[in-house]
C-alpha cells in the first residue's frame, strides 16, 4: 500500500470543563482513508476529542487541521465531516428516506440526485425498501444502519463514529464490526471511531490511539499495541497481561528488573529501555500466551521455543484455577510471591491438562517480556 | 361465593366511584337545570333550550364573551411563544432550582395576590406615569404573566425526553441553528407546545380574580357572569356554565392527549 496522505492534524489541543481537563494537549495525525480508533475508558476524553472535531465543542488551545485548514471557529454545519451518534439521533418525526435526504436537502441538491443518492445509501447499508418506515418501526440494528447511511450519503471527508456498536447485542455487534470494515473499504472514506471496547478497536482499526485522562498514550497498529505496549496502562487496557514490577538495574548492555522477591532479565534491545534510567520504577509485561506453564517435575517445557535456560525468566507457582475458553485454556497460577499470573494454552498442545493444585514452573522467553515504565 | 371484605381492588373501585360522584354531581345538576323550562331549581316543568337562546341574544353576554376570547387568544399566543423559549433555555442552560422556583411562583401564588400586585404596578407605571387606561391590554398582559409559568412547565416535561444529539445531528448534516429549530426541535416538541397553549387558553378564559382587578371598565365573560349572579341567579347562568364546562373539558382532554403521545 502506498503511504497515505495526512488528512487530520490535531495540534496541542486542550479542552477544559470547569476544573476538569477533558483533553490535555493532544497531538495526533489521521491519514486519508484510514480506519482510526480512539480507545479508552469512559471519561478519558475520547468523545470530547471527537466532538471537538465535529464542532460541538471549541478547544481552549491548539489547532484542528483538516487538509491544512484550521477547523476551530468553523460552525458544525460548515465542516466536511459527518458524525454517527451513539444514540443514532434519528429524527423521530421523519421517515427513513427523509432522515437520509435531510443532509442533501441542506446542500440544495436536486430532487433527482437526492432520490438516487438516498437509494444508493439505503442499498449500501442493505435497507432497500425501508425508506417509508419511521425510526420507531425499526430494530436497533436497522436504526444503526440508517444513522450510518444518513452520515455517509453526504460523502464526508471523515466519518466520525461515536460508540457506534454500543447499543447492539453481542452477536450483532460482531457482525457489524466486519460490516463497518467492509463499508469503509467500499466508500473509501476516513473513519474515526470512538470506543471503549478494545476488541472492537482491534478488529476494525488500522491504527488505534489509546487515551487515558485526556492524553493519548500510544498511537499504533493493533499488532504493535498488543506486542509492544509503551506503558503499563496500555498493556493492561489492551488484552490480558501479566505485569511484573521492580526497579531497573542497568549494568552496561545487560539490564535486570529487581522485584521484591525475584530478579528478571530484560531483553537487550527492549524498546522501552531507552527512556528509563538506572533505578527507575519499571514493569515487564508478558502476554498470557507467552507465559508457559509446566509441571515442576519437568523443569522446562519440552516444546518451549528456546531450550536455552539462560534466555528464560522463571518463577514457580501453583495452578489455582482452570478456565475453559473453547479452543484455549486459561490457567490462573499463584506465584511464589503471592501474586497471580495468567497463562493461555492451546487445547491439544502439551500442558493443556493441568489441574488446580498442580505445582508448576512458569517461564517466558526474555525477548517476550515488554519493558514499560511503571508510572 | 365468598367475597373478601378486605380486597383492596373493591375498596379502591368504590372509592373512585364515590369521588367521581362527589366531583360531578353538582355539575350534572347544573347541566340538567340548564335545560329546565321553568328556570327554577325546585320545579322541573319540561325540557327546553330557551335559556341557551336567551344567552345567544344577550348583547352584554356576547360582548363579554368576545372580550374573553380576544384576551384568551392573544395572551395564549404570547405566553406560548415566551414560555416555550423559556423552557428551552431553562432545560438547556441551567440547573438552578432557585431559578426554576422563581419561574413557577407567579403561577402558584394566590390569584388575589397576583391581582393586587399587577394592579399596583399598572397604577404606578402605566396609568400613573404614562396616563394609559386599563382595559383589554392590561388583562392580556396579566394573563400572559401567569400563563408563561404553565406553558414553561408543560413544555419542559416534553423537553425532558428530548435527546439533544438529535439537534446536533441536524447541525452536523448541514442545517444551521434556525433551520434546526424550525425543522427538528419545534416539530418534535410541537405536541407539548399545543398542549400548553390549550391549557393556557382554558386558564385565561376561566380566569376571574386577576381580570376583575386589571380590566378597568372592560367586562370579560367571568366578570359578566359574576355581575349577573350578584343580583340573584338567573337561569341563563346555568346555560352559560354548561357551555363553559363543555369547552373546558374538550380543551383539557385534547391537551392531555397531545402531551401523552410520544413519538
């Protein structure tokens, strides 16, 4: 894929509500044709950031550039962005057709073209024949698609989606995740989605900005976020993780993390090391599928990718719980220092038959431990 | 078959029946008497519509009725416009209980207090300083004062269910604030606004105390009725009262229906 052009640039944007800083000097760029997600817990400022882009809020500082033009001060109805609201915000007194045509009528588009474009939009969201219905006659999923069609029919440069799937039940939500992704490919419009659901962001987005307390902590592809989180918050917000904390001890090329009861080796080229000095509080993040569990009798799992004991960090423990998840099995292990760790094993692999009470050694390859600052 | 003596359904049903009887028996008597040919409350001499005919040919009554309809219509239109905007402002901009209370007070203080206050104010400013005479206009303004309160309260109940993002969606789709109000906000709250207007009109038409104090020499319909019964009840009063009951009933029913209907 050719490198994409920058479409939106958010520069030092701050928004306060009274004493609360909802968005705190945020910088980000969003590229043309990208599916970009703002991900974070409720109250992290992601919705405020989207509403700043839509024009429903005015920033206290900073610039919001779209195609190089500053949007600050431009009324919402003069911005080439359209938004799909969490509540869908369909006009209850209008038919589906009139809802979708509303935006085109504001542009003074001709009658014939309106008819054609509304029909296309209805077909796009697979609601052909629903034009004469009213919003209250539709199911939740149908309303959601009308809201989508109403925003897309304007052919905006950016489509903003505020928690678009939150009101749907789980099965429909999973379907719609793929549907939205397909739609974005079809229409070739930049999608900016706000969500608190990490799975949603991971499935749909090309890049994700993880937000917490008004700041963007990391912008990365789903893979990068999962494999190389840059902070403890990102690591624990995206997927499950085991976090081992301590103080960083640097001796030349080698580094170790000194915890209360144990010392862990840190990978030499660990990306997180650059910003950390000797003695800093730090944590090592290990994903459950990277944490191997084996009966204590066999000191090393036979099928472990690296047989070299020197390349492993190890801690012993006892299996406390086994969670069946269909194709995988999750062990909750109580480690010797009293903390708990999660390990995930594919069913059918070695070590999928442990039972609660089994004494085990848990190990991970040093290179799979991600070093992050422990803020 | 044994009937439980303590069955709450039966008790509440009986209670409802008795209350309705208590509320409507006097009105029923009035309606019956309005058709009594003799015109006396003690003797029934046959069915007649002559008292209605008498009302329709009485210029004083008709003149006062026209005044009342003018006052009702104009004060309703003004109070509905002001009250609707006030409701929007209070619902959107503030969360202040004191302000809510201040807006509501003119509607719930005794009429006599409001009437005296208005009269003093009129005497001081309009008749005293500007040399204007009290008349239709001063009753209209007085009715606007208390009707703003009721319109605001009724429209606010409608706005409480209003999803503000619907307006934002309209702005987002390219409509400016004026178009958004005209095409989105107003049509959605319109049933509440009409309901409020019906209540305001009913209140204005029935209103006596405030009108009596602020009308100067102008005679409104309730004032006319009052002056008629001061010199002994005439059978025409029964006919007039029956018409008023009927009109009020229809207006209130229509208002309730509109306000209940949720889109």
